[in-house]
């Protein structure tokens, strides 16, 4: 095929942005919540894998995809709370502990996930936005998973919550200036632990999306750095939930470039296209970070801005 | 305090105290892992015996252990050296595979040379490649403030993709059918074993020597002292006029060069060509080794051998007890978590250490100072 069908390519990119971007959205919302409290959880990468495994396992055992999502969220929340509690101890580095959590989470998921590599668990339902069209490609591209809409709703909720509710203000205060929060009678360690647990819950749900919808089965190569890219994505999004949504879609689109090109018949350089999201993340970080200067919107207590 | 402790014992206590968090971390890990096995109805003592047997029980186990320890020492340095300057670099895996690839293609692109010269050329290529790759993370951090932990890991993912692309594409040996590889290394250039009765390649010696050199660098040289000032307090370092950016970059390049060298030995002594088997997780385990050794190059030698042993015992656990190979991954994860969590004790340890050192001087002085 000499000529590339651009409409197919664009459609595939749009569909891919949503399909690949949804887990990014959940993990980045989780990381945004955690970082608003002044801590970084690199362990979301490990939590994502645990969420994918436990979500798939529970969905298979109970035959209900939604119970799987709930289980994935709870497993993620538990690991997040673990990170929160241990990092509340003096002298424990949150970044280093996140790395340890990646190792532990991957180990746990691979250990307990061995039994679930073969069987087929139920998938999450999607909403057919393209039912009006006769073109099968359009229909498959516009079949959007329910979790994406939940993610968008959560984004709006977090945007409003962080701005206008007492809880949101307390979280931001703890993240910006823990001493003031303490002076007002709040307990920064507790608030941060709760925020990290909440972030873990969201990352777990993102993992469940991976195993229960797209790519849609549990295997050990399922997650490849999405959790870590989410940390970079939150920096790019300047700690704003709404920006997280756009950034997640952008990253999703970059991850969809390889498959989209394959759809129109270009298959060389597969690995290089698969590495696009990493390169994009690096580029975005390089362009958006500034040395010796705190980024606008960055929580003041974040160890990223030492 | 009314208990009388002889000064010598007090001094000994003060000396041994820094090891306390590590000892407690290992003890907790063993306990938690035993509970984990017990809960899965796996015979705990038998598993423990198997781990020991698979790691250090026979000459064969020792060979297997040391074979894994050699690259671990070098990838651990990739974490430990930048850590002296206050950086957390976790992208050693990428530096290792690209270093291995550079070493594998060097003999193809150079004219025939005596083996020793070729080894120098291969090592230089691998170290330059690894040093460049990790140096990139350090450069981006100093230049633009890009967080080096995330940056180095992203670079590592990119390195793996580039490696796979080259090995399965432009640099692939057409003769390698079901296992895409670069052209095999001529026999004359492959690195041999230390002795015919002990099958461990020279990479182990290289690892130990490089760790010893790193120890001299960080503990007994002016540059090493400058690294720790940068790592301890950047503002102070800038104030006394240290070239902070250059020092950070040097630690990154040296660390990356060590990881690249590990890749060279994996290619020249184990695999015989660059292929996907290079991506074996040595970079990741190296992070754990460095943290367990608290970034002390001499301690890295010991920790690498211990962790190499744990990883070597994985296949025995799999065969005898039917445990998945992820079991050692869990053990490593629990150990890592404990090592960091017990770090919380370090503040107290410092306090106790001063206390016991005071008591170690003269009994009277100790009593007066802490009355």
C-alpha cells in the first residue's frame, strides 16, 4: 500500500488516545492526589501491576469485572497506605521507598498471578458511541470504556474538591507548608497517608483497566512504566487534575502511534514506536522543568523541588 | 544509668551500632518471609536450607552465585557513586545493555587485534556508552532540573527499546534464527574463566577491583570528599566554590561506566553476543545491592555476593518446592522495604553512638556528661 489512509490513521490515533490514555489518567490522578499532600509515590508502578493482577484474579473468581475493579482499588489502597505509613517515620526517603515498593509489588503480583495467566476473565463493558455509523472501523474506534467516563468524572470532582472543599484545602495546606497545617491543629502525617492511600486506590483501578479491558488479559509484561510516566505527567500537568486529563490523552496518543501505523501497514521500527511515550515524557520534562526554581503550582513540601 | 559497663565494651557498642538498622532489617525480612512461606504451607526450614544450598552449598552453587554477583557489583556502583553526590539513579539496566551492545559490535568494526588489546577496546566502548547514558540523566538534572530518578528510568526504557530494535533489526546476525543476536564474538576474543576447576569468569575479578578502586575514590581522595560535600549540602558546596555540576556529572559518568563494563563481561564471557538475554534484571537488583550496602563500595562486594546467592537459589526452590521464580523477587522486595523502613532508627543510633563513645573514654567522664 503506497498511500496511507489518513482518516483511518487519525481515527486510530483518537481511539488509541482514549484506550491507552485511560490507565494514564487514573494513575496520574492518583499521583496528583498524593503529591498535593507533599509526597511522591514512585511505587504506583508496582501498585499498577498489583491492581492488574488482583483485579483480573477477582474478576475471574467471582465472574464480575466490577468486583475485580473494586478489589484492584483496595489492593492499591492498601499498598498506598503502607507507603504512607512507612514514609511518616523519620528519615525514610519517599522516593527510595517508592522504588522498593515497585520491586515488592511486582514480586507479589508475579507470585500470585502465576495461576491466572491462562484463564479468561470477564471484560469491563464499554459504551458504543459509534452506533450511528455503518463503518466497522468507526464503531470499534468509538467504543469507549465506562472507566474512561468515570475517570473524566473523577477529574472534574478532584478539580472542584481541591479548590472548594475543606478537605481539599487541608490537603493543599499540608502539601505546601506542613508547619502551618500543624499549627492549625491538623496532622500532616495522617493527611499524607490518607492521600497516598487514595492515590494507591486510583492507581490500582488503572491497573485493573489494563488487565480487564485493554490489552485485556493478565501477563507479566502488562505494565511497562505507566506508573512512572504518570509521575512525570503530573509535573507536566502542573499538579492540576484537569491538565492531567489532557496530558493522559496526549500520552495515550503517543502510545497509540505504533499500533495505529501498523493498522495502515507500516510495521518496521516497532520497538522504537513503542518507546515513543518514554521519549515524549523525557522531552516534556526537559522542556517544562527549570533549574533552581520552584515550578508554579508545585506543592512546597515536595522533595522534587528540594 | 546505674549499670556498669566496661569502657571497652562501650566503645565496641559505639563501633557496632551503625550496623544495627541493617541487622534489624535482615532479621525482620527473614521473619516476614518465613511467615509468608508458612502461611502458604511451605516448609520454612526446608526452604531456608534450599536457599543456603543453592547459594553456597557446593562448588557449583558458589560458581552460580559469583557469576551473578559479578555484574551486580558493577550495576550497584551505578547507583552508589551518584548517590555520593546526592542522586538516586535507577537506570543501570539501560547502561548495562547498551554497554553490552557496544562491546559486541566493537570487534566487528575494528580490524583483527591481539585479544588483550581487543578487550581493552571493548571495555572502553562499553564504558563510554554506559557512562554517556547515565551521564545524560545527570546532565538533564543539572541543566534543567529534571528529576534524575524518573529521568534515568525513562532513559533505561528507551535504551531497552533501542537495544531490541538494533539487535532484531540492523545489527542482527542473519544466522541467528529463533534467538535474534548480533554476530557471535570470535572465540579468540571471549573472556575465559579464572581457573579450570572453578568456572567463574574474570568479570568477578573486575567487579572486585572496580569496587576497591571506587572505595579509594570516595573515601581516600579529594574528589571523593568533594562528592560527599555536594551530596551533603549543595549550597555549602557552591559557597566554597566547588564545581557542583561537573562533580555530579563525573559521579554519573563513572557509575554508568561501571554498569557498561558489566554489560561487556556479560557479552564477552557469558552470552557470546548481544541478545535479549542481557536484559536479566541485573540493573534492578543492583539498586537493592547499593541500598543494602548503604552506598559503601566495599560493602557492595559482600552484598552482591549475598544477593547473587539468593537469586542463584531461585531455580532450586522452583524445582524442589514448586515455588514460582517470583519468590526471590518477593524476598528482595521485602528486604528492600525493611532496609529503608529501619533507616528511621538512624537518628537514634547517632544519639546512642555518641552516648556509648563518651562512656567508652573514661568511666568518670561518661558519668559526668550524662548525669
